[in-house]
C-alpha cells in the first residue's frame, strides 16, 4: 500500500492563480481531511469528509473548496491564491467505525508559497 | 476556546533523561480519544500513542507513555531515556464522540523538544 499520497510536494503560485492539491489514499478509508500548518499554529483543519459525496468545513475553510467523488480521492482547490495561504498542507485519512482509536494517517505534505 | 492546550513551546532534555510534555484538553463528551504525534525536521507526521477516555490504564508504547489524568483533563506524554532522534515537534490531539472515527482530529500548537548530548 502507498498509504496517503499528495501531489505536488512543492508549489509556487502567484496571487490570484488557482490550483488543486491532490490527495489519494489506497486504504479504503472513509474519513479524509485537509490541514494547514503554519509556524506556531499547529495543524488547523480546513475541510473534512466522512465519505464520498459528503464534505464539511473545519476551522479555516475560507478560500478553499473540496469535493469527494470517490472514496480514494479528496482534492483541495484554491480558487484565487493569496499570500496568506502560504503554508504546508497535509492530507490525512482514517478508517470509520466506533471508538476513538482510529489514528489518522498523514500524507507527506505539500509546501505552497504564494507570491 | 482552545480544545487542546500545550503550554510549553520548547523544551530541552539531556540525552538518556526522561522528559514530560504537557497537554490539557477541553471537552464535554464522555467518550473521546487522545493522540500524540511526532513531527521531525523532515516534516512527516508520525503517530506515537493513543489513549481512550474509558481506558483505565495509562497507554504505553515502548519508550512513550501517557500520563492520563481524566479529572484534570490532562494527557501528558512521557518519553523515557531520551535519544538525539527524539528531537522534534510533538503534537497532542483529540477526537471527540463515541463514534469518533468520523469526527475531526483537533491539534494543539505543539512543543518543540530538543535533546542535548
């Protein structure tokens, strides 16, 4: 299994450009999520999904869109990039079910710079 | 209000010594899970240890143990016999609810641990 994969690893955008960060997992996990990591802020949740066709907002959703058409894929779209979106982005997934014991598996991250 | 609070932005520990990283949490749910992750300088997120709210014993995984004090709402990570490779950011996180495989994992701001030779 490849686990959680993210592409690209690095990206530089100009203000106003749009792009999609790709995330895929091959573990048949129902739950997927996107975080951004900024210095001193920890990981903050952007959007999450509990299954195909279902998405919900996290703590910092503004400026980002998501969709979940398949179990495997959960792309994150920046419609009009802003310098404030310069960050490291992590995608994560976990299996569904009862109990809190389902750790999230993280992708390697995408480092995005908006100039 | 912060759901996860890590009050130590940075910590130093001598190699081979034990170190405790603090974490307090805020929830009104009776069922929840607490997690610790390690992030080395390479950037990946590594799961370390999990504690369920109904677990009667403190969780342990090798050199990692979790000092779980439910009444105080604290879940401190103890690393025994520190090694140079333990130098990293450490994040405490929580998932709430009885079926919290489908609820978000909320993170604290992290503690940077530096192990000194």
